[in-house]
C-alpha cells in the first residue's frame, strides 16, 4: 500500500484507538513526518525491535509491539512451550510498563502463561529469571542506553540468552507472517488472571538473584576489612540499577555509597541527560561533582537497563578521577578473578575467557598468563551467552568471564547477558582487596600495563558480513605498544 493509504487506514480504522488517531491527525499537514512514520514496518531483527515511540508502522507503539508478540506466540506454540511461559521485564523508559502489559496479554490470549515483573527490573535479572522459572522465553522492554524518545523489545530464549541462529530467523519469519493487525489476539487482564495465565513476580526473584551472585565473591575477608572505608558514588542514570546495586553493596558492608540525587529515581525522560550512556563522559558530570564533595574512591554508573557499567577511579597520586574504558574495567575484573582463583586453587584447567572480536587483545596475554583458553566471538553479548550454552551441553569447557569493550561483562553463569550489578559487586570487591595491599584500582591498572603492555585503540571501518553496510567500530592492535 502507498504511504498515504496506510496513514489513512490508521486514522480511520476501528482497529486503532482514539489516542493513536488523534496523534496522527495532528500531523496531517506534515508530509515528511507521515512518510517517516509509515514508509516501512518497524523491523523485527535478531535483536528484536527498537525505534522511536509514537503512532505509525515505523514506530514503537502498542500495535507494533503486539504484532511482534503475536509472531513470537505463534512460534512458541509450534515449540509446544505454552505451559512453560514467558518472563517479561521492563525498564524505566516511557511506556515500558505499558508495552510489557500489552505483550503479556497478547501471549495470554494465545494460551501462553506469562510471568511479569511487578516493578521495573534490570536486563540481567530477566535473563536470570528465564532459567530460574524454566520459561520457554523472555521479553525485555528496553532501549538500553539510547536517547529518551526510543524504546525497544528484546527476545530471550530458554537458556536466558538473546535469540541466536536458527531460532532468531524462525521467530523473525513468524513475525513477518503476521500481515494484519486484526490477526493479533486479545484477552482482558481479569480473564487472563482468572485462567492462571498472567502471573506477577518480584521480590522472590530479587532474593534468588542476590543469593546467586553472592556465591561469586572470592575475598569476603577483604570486603569485611575494607568495605566500610571505601567511598563510592553511584548513579543509576534514572534507570533500573538503583535498588539491586545499592542492595548488594549494603548487604556486603559497603556503607559509604552516595547516590546522585538528580539521577536516582526512575525517569524515562532522563532530565539531566541527552544520552543515558555510561560510555559518554557527560553522563558522569553530576557523579564526578558529588565524588569531589565526598572524596570518593570510585564513581560508578549503570545504564537504564543495568547491563553496562561505567567507571571512574581516583588516582591518589594526582587526586584526579581517571575514566576506565570498557576494556579497562573488563580486563581489570578478569585479572582479579583469574588471579584470585589461581591463588585459591579453584581455577579450572578447562576454563575459558571470552571476548568480542573488537575488544582489547590484552585478554590474550591474560589468558596465557593463567593458562586458560581465550575464545573470540562476534560483536554482541548473545554470542557469549551462546558459548556458555555450548559449554554446558558438551562439558568440554567452563566459562569464567566474558566481556565486550562496550562496557558489558559477565562473571558466572547465573545470567546469559552482560550484568552491571555483578560487575559493580566484583569491581568493589577488587577495590577492597587491592586496598588491603595499599593499592587503588588505578594502581592495579598501571600494574597490569607494566605486566602485559599497553594496547592502543584505533577506529576502523568494518563491513558487516552479508549486509553490504559499514560502520565504525573499535579494533585493537595484535601486539602491545610499549
């Protein structure tokens, strides 16, 4: 259909509610805006949906969300996964809670049980819950660190990782096969609850998640001795990390945690930021100001769905706060985990360190130092999650740590996606441990450079395989630069 025909249909068809139609009628003179909203369908790809919120086929709204969910439901029914159910979580973005509700009821209308978080929750907790509840799939409503006008919809499979081949292609085909919005099934929430299809989850999953990640601690004695002396500034960037990050730090004894007040509470407008991304130095402006006031040792920021962690650490020699790239923080945690496991004789001989192909090659030197295997995967943490699943199936390897230069890492296998909460825990544990040695994290990072060499970053253009498109990405020299 022509763009104008589709626009007219959305403005007039009883399939679309009055709010949607009023929004569209208000732009009737803006041909460019109409074109942008309707020139294509919002694409459901291997990472699900992501787009600007608003009315139209090329926007994130309840119709595009439920259309995608109907396709997912059709696939789940082919897999006979109705009774196992789908876990659904949402972040602090505008409309996230509503989109989670629409997705749940669409699944319920297809006879598929759902477990919906009763409050906003981080992406890694969604990944954990999928496996904990033995669900067939998971849905995370988030646009991660994108600007405020965006939202998204990520699909996870039963292993707790984002969908990969061949499941991703099969689900995409089912979504494409839902041609019309009148194919989307609907059920009232009251009826869904009565049928036992709509279930809520909350604090019990929080408790299990916290219990599981505490098992990953290697030096509780160091934490007991030093946690109360460390001063930490933290910002959840108005996202989902606030409750669980503060809880794990509090329960471990990190008493001096100062949260940036302007960025503490959930707010999908991200009023102090244009771009709620811990990779962006501007995201740290308020946190660094507070750090100066409190004389903090560490400054930490998690993105809105709490799967990425940004770090600044105070250099006591200069008094300055030093930014850690995703490579720096990831490799520092990797070195800490591996060195402590070796010291405690619990480093498996078949252990594996995994990194994405664009992440620092210092990882090779670290893996060699500890006599474990390094594996490289394509960019996208789902490929690290896919490896964890393969290890479990074959028993040939044991996953220890995985990271990407884009500020995401994972210790342990409680989740199958990057986890900023466990990264905060590990980094603060490392800070406590090195403090017992009279060192800061900056000191330890410099010690690693002296041990492994300095690895320089450069920006190159990478052609994405099979896409014909190119994009800028980070690539690292194979050899350290002295």
